[in-house]
C-alpha cells in the first residue's frame, strides 16, 4: 500500500492512498487520477504499476515526459520520498507500511510505564508489611539497651552444679536464698530527635504511596488502545480515496457521471479545446440523448467553431424539449439569430472570380475546423495544430484534387499595440494539398502546424523591438482558381488582407492578393 501527496493542482493538500492495482494518470475522464485542469498533461500521461519488486512509474509516451526528482524518466522504480512531476502537477510518493510500527511502539511504552508504576507500589507495600516492623523493633532495641549488671545478677540467682558431678535425674528445688537487692538498671537515654525523625519518614513514604495509587487509578481508567490512538499523529492517518465531501454519498452514479462530463466539456471549451469538449458532450448524450444542459453546451460549441447551421439545428431540437419552460424563449431567439447570421455569411462569402475566368458555382465548403494546443518541450516553446475538414456540396461528383488549394495563414498579436502581423514562427509556407482521390460525398482534411522554437520569442523581440504572442488563423479554400470558402479565428481576421500566395503553387486564375510582410503590422479596423 502506498500514497500520493499532492503539492499543487486540483488535488493540492490531498493524500490519495492506493491499496492495490495500477493507477492511470492523465486528462481523460477514464483515468483514476484526472488532471483535466492541467493543459500540459496528456490524455493518458503515465501509469503507476505495482510489481513483485516494488512500485514503478511508467511514462506512456507523452509529449511532455514525466519527471522523478527533476529527471526525465520513461520507467523507474519509485522510492520513499520521490517527487513526481506530471505536467505542472507535483506529487510525492510514500509507502504506508512504515506507519504501523509507530503506534505499536507507543502502545508498548505505555504498557511498560503502567507495569513499572504497579511494581513500585507493590514493593512499597511489601516494605510496609515486612521490613518496617522489623526496622522499628531494631530501632527500639538500640534506643533502650538492657542494664550491664542484669545478666550477672540473674546468673548469680541460678544454682550451679558442682564440677565433675553428674546432674541428678530429678531436679531438686533449691533452698531459698536471700534475694539480692540490685539497684535498678540505668537506662541509656535515646537521642531526642530519633522518634520525630522516624515518624516524619513514615509520613513521607505514605504520601509517595498515595500519589502512586492515584496515578495508577488514572491510567487504569483510560483504555490503552484509545491512548495509543490519541497519541498518533494526525498526518500519519492513511486517507482513503473517496468522493469529494460536497457530493452526496448516495448520489446516482449515472447522474454523477453526466455532471462530470458536462463540467469537463465546459472546462475544455474555456481552454479552446473544442474537439475535446465536443467529445465529452457526445459521451454525455449517449447516456442521456435529451439532456438539455448538454444540448445547450453543444449548440454554443458549434457556434464557436463557426458551424452556424449545426448550432441552429440543436436550438431547434431544444424548442421541442423545452416547451412551456423559460428556456423555450431563449432557444427560439437563438435559432432566429443564427439563421440571420448564416444568411449574412452566405452573402459575404459569395465568390468573386477574376474577369477573365468563367464564374463557377461553389463546390467545396469548410465542414469544421479542429484545433489543439500542446505544451512546450525541450525542442519548442509552443505548438498548435489546425485541422481543416472539408466536404463537397450535395450532389457534387468527383473533386479533382490537383486543383484544390488550402491556404492557412497564422497571425501574431503585437502586445501593447492594436495590431496583428503574420507570424514569423514555423508555419506552412505553401498552400496545403490533398494527396488522395476525393469521391462524391466524402470528407477530406488537411493539417497546418504552428511551432514556436525554443527562445524564438526572445530573439524576435530583440530583432524587431516588439513582444508578440499567438492571435489566430485565417483559412481559404480554392478550387480551380475560385475562392470556395474561408474561416478565421477570431472572426475579425476575415477583414485583414491575406499574405500573397506563392506563385509556383497558386491556383490557376486566382485573383492576386495583397502582399503583407510578416514584419509589417496590420492595423485592426
């Protein structure tokens, strides 16, 4: 049995005891230790395994490897006091077996103290019963010795048989003789303070015995087990992994699971991990398809991702589920608002072909944009991935992938100024292409990466005198020289001019774009 002591993060101050089995640590809700609040932790980051030779920590190939005592490890045997850091969460490993010996040692000491006290009392009582009377008699004998001539006179009164004459068989009473008058023996005076000193010592012994009896009575009224438990240090008690105190003990497990998934979705949405948030909502709706809070969160997620039609469909479904409730009016208002915004966006996205190229109908649209951020490593400070999912229009036949270009431009914000610039970090320098055949009705996707190398920001600030940070991206999809669809995050970037697309990979008949240098700020409107 061992325990983990958390020094920071969502479990700060808690001690989690593990009796048996393996322990999975990560951001995924299926992990026993869920670190969803730590962005630098992978979904399944590390595992603590119990083996025959001890407890081992094994990293599961995360981008931000686990460390033990500051050293990056793939697999290591844990020892008492090891400090494990997973992401930004710091915990301490401690075995629990050593805790049992302390309480048993304290209990034996109390037993020994009690036995010693009882032994002292028995010894003192034996002294009072056997030794003290003899001592008093000896003291009295020393204080009152017999007269020196008394023994001589008593001997003179007894008849002495003549020498060398056998004793008679029958004793003959001696003739009366005159009794010698002897002067009374002179008594030797005892010291004046002998008797008071003796009494004082006896009184002191009685007081000691009575005090020891009182202590034994007090100790006998307290159970040994209770005394040992009271002397145990509070922090040595091994806590048991239990639900948070604010949750009811008899709460429905299904309702608890749905609330956890909804909280996870909201947390991922606040961090911008919309794909992870939508996955949590999907798992919740599998458990309860008509869960109103989950549908409301999904509609808001769709809107953040720019999927206005899908968000409107979810609000329309909520209209049927919330009839007669205050949420019905909100759902109706949101449905109308999204319908208006979708119509305005369709007008704004209407393609404008070059005068020399024939007008082509829009054939490809952006289905979704999924993005994810990864924590820094020893090679880079920041990495982001943007995945563009595209789908042809309904009824469209085969798409010629040789004429498809996806142009993704990343922007940085100039801190302290109201302006943005195309980033100087490591990003795709050419439009992205689709390598495989694109059949009717299929979805295709391309992925663009945004990588900030180690110490790049400091060098950039020294070079340009500006401190910059990630702002967002803008995406354009071109087919046969015609702009098919575009998206941006934040939406204000749709108003900014795009950098010039490389000539050698530009679509045929593509309209020229305004050239924007990565070092030239673009003033926001």
